């Protein structure tokens, strides 16, 4: 009888430990979640998630990528462009650099240049819409 109770208790403990260790997400799952955050524009969350992975896969490169995107969205175009260029062919860094060059031209009211740059990458992010808006912005600027 004692052997049956011990065997049952051991089986319950083994099952409980298996269930508890199975609940924590793996590094691969955390990595995928961090990539989703990045894709949705949650750059700060992605940076934190990739930092927690301590160098798993390309986490360090994704941290640089997310920081570059933060810089671009904050209007620090030169730094964003330089960061994306430093990443080379990682993910879509080349397209990101081109996009923020166009954003910089737009911010500097060089609307013809911005339009050309956006139209060079029409399917990337909101480039088509931004490019189409450049004629309107140029006309409004001319009226001022």
C-alpha cells in the first residue's frame, strides 16, 4: 500500500513539475513576440523584450533596428539613417534608410525630392500616400 501511495505521489509531482515548466515561454516564443512588437511599432517594448533575451539569435541587431526606428519616428533622421545603413541588409534596413531620407526631405520642405524618394519605394509603409501628398504640400507652401 505504501508503495502505491509513493508511486502515486511521485507521479503527481512529476506531472506538476512538467506542467509548471511547460508554462514559461521559450526563448523562441519570446523572440517571436518581440518581433511582433517591433512590427506593430512598439519599439520600446521590442527593445526591452530583445534585451531580456541576452543575445539570443539576432536580438542585438533587432535592438539596434528598433532604436533606429525610434530615432526616425522622433525626427532624428540623420542618426536613424546612419543606424539603418550600419545594419546593412538586415531585415529591411535599406528600405528604412530610404524611407527616413524621404521623411527628412519632407520635413525640410523639399517636396519634389521627397516625392521622388517616396515613389522609389511605393509599397513600403505609407510611401505611396506620402508621395501623393507632396504636391499638395508644395502647393500650400507656395501660397505662403
